[in-house]
């Protein structure tokens, strides 16, 4: 249903703006719903939305830049709130081996798996990591991504984790996209710490995280709570240290088993808990009480041929916000299309198109703590939006493959 979003504020003097955009239906995603404004208009000033509403009610703005799209829809810029885009090496050969029947355990025993990515990341220079990640980032940008989170977690040493985070920060300063950096040093046990996981947690808490915080290299701290990674007790130590340094937390939880990591995340008021295939109703209730976002990752579910779906019905029942992300990584989700994740979320997880689109806009922003500035088309939010020559928002979910033509406006300017 089309509903007006904002009404113009009457004023005696003619208002000015930097640019005015109209001639399309606005899919505002306000409150996580389509909230469509038919034949809408957006006025932008200083990179933020100054006014939004039906074109027929638009004030006579004083501006030199006017754009009439002549149809189509406008959505908020897409937000990919969980990626691992910075890493060294390539694991397409292992993918082929697995498809030919070689087990992951056999691959790992020969130095493959995450260990191969760790070694390649440690050997790569910072510039090589930046260049490779920029290459992977381009397909995401081309289909409307204006904000992306990127995690460390393939260095697994103080030096290499700092190198990864510095590369992530460099991407944010050289690419036309908002980049949020997350320290995921507690991703796996480094080869030199096998059998000494607690000692590695000591290194993270006592040495790495203080350096990360002092240099402002991360916007959040993440960990992998799983039987093949770190226990809830070990994760809690990381979380306590992060919070003491003023860094918000998030967690890879319940991907392969039910360790109640999402309940732990909720207890620490985590921004998000991610994966969640094995989350229980008590986990969901804890997340609902804390406002922790459920970040769903259908790419990994698909590639790993999982059969246990995240508890979508429980998230709906208890009012837990559901975000979606690509989980772009070399091992389990080499996904370079966030729009493909929309379709996977609907076909594999039975989400609705409206829920899926909210997952990469309104709720994706909340998963990064950006809900006050990003994720929907509202006054005073950052002017990140995308024009699509489409008839309805469900088309973004419907089409498989390829890149739909679009015009991306980033901070109020057309992104070239």
C-alpha cells in the first residue's frame, strides 16, 4: 500500500537544496516495510535527505541539479552487513576437489581449508590485500551496495590481523562505499596455537584488541562460537575485553550446532548474531529482549548443502529483526551478489520479498549500529539510494543472475 512518508514543512522563504530527484516510486523501507511513496521526490543537502514525499507536495526548491528518472523505483542503498572480502589466495581448487568427492578433512590434512587462506593472507602485502578485495567489491557496488562490513580473521596473529584491518580501513578511504571494519581475530585457532586456544584468547585480549582500539582500526569485535572454533567461555572473555575498550560486539553463532552463543551475544547486547541455523526458541527470546539482530547468510547454507534452516518463524513470532548478507568469503560463501542472496533467502529460507529487502537495508543498518543514519529513505538520513528501472520491489528478488541496470546515488552524488 502506498503511504506518504513525510509532509513538507511550510515556510515563508524559498528553500534551497543541492539536488532534487523525482519521477519514480520511492520504496522507503521505513520501519522495515516497503512504505511506498508513489511518484515521489527526494531533496538532498550536504549529503543527507532534506525532504522526501510525493512530488505533488514538493516545495519549490532552489537548486541547479534536478533529475527526473521518468519511472521505475528508488530504494535505499543496499547494506552488506557481513563479509570477509579481505583475504589472500584462492580456494576454487578446493571447491572443485570437494565436488569430486574429497572430504574437507582430507583437504585440511594436506594444508588446505582455512589454513591455506591464513598462510596466503600472512604472506600477502597490505597493498595486495587491498587490490584483491577491491576486485571482489566491484560486483557488489555495481548492484547497489553503498555500505559494507568487512571482517578480519584470516591473519590470526597480531601482525597479520592489524594488516588486514589496515587494508579494510584503506578500502573505506579509496572506494565510494561506507566501510565498517570488524575485528574477527577469534575466528579460528592459529596453527601455532593448536591445543592452546586459551593462550590465543590471551593474546587477543591482552595484546591485539588494545592495539586495535588505540589505532581505531575496528568498529566492532566478532568471534566464532562453535565446537571447531571457540567455546562460549572463551568468547565471553573476548566480549568483556571489547566492551571495556568501548567496542560493540557481534557473533558467529549456531551455524553448525546449538551452543547458545546467540544467548551469550544477547546478554552482551550484541549488534547481531549471525548464521543461526541451530538457534533455539530460548536463544530467539534472548535476542528479542536485547534487540540483537539476526543476520542470515543463505550463501553459506547453499554452498555447504545444509538442511537445517534458521528458525524464521520464531524470529517473526518474537519480533527479532532479520538482516541478510553475502558472507563473501573464500571457503563457504564465495558470493559476490547481494541481490542473489535476496532470492536465496526467499527460496531457501521462505522469507517474503519485503522481509528480504528490509534485510539488506533497514535491518542491515541496525546490524551495524547505523539505524539512525542509514537503511531507509527518511529526512536527515544519509542520501544513499538506488534507482532501478523496475515496476515493483519484488523484481529485485525475482531476477536470477546478471546485473540489473541501476543508478547509484552515494552521499547525494551519482556514483560513477
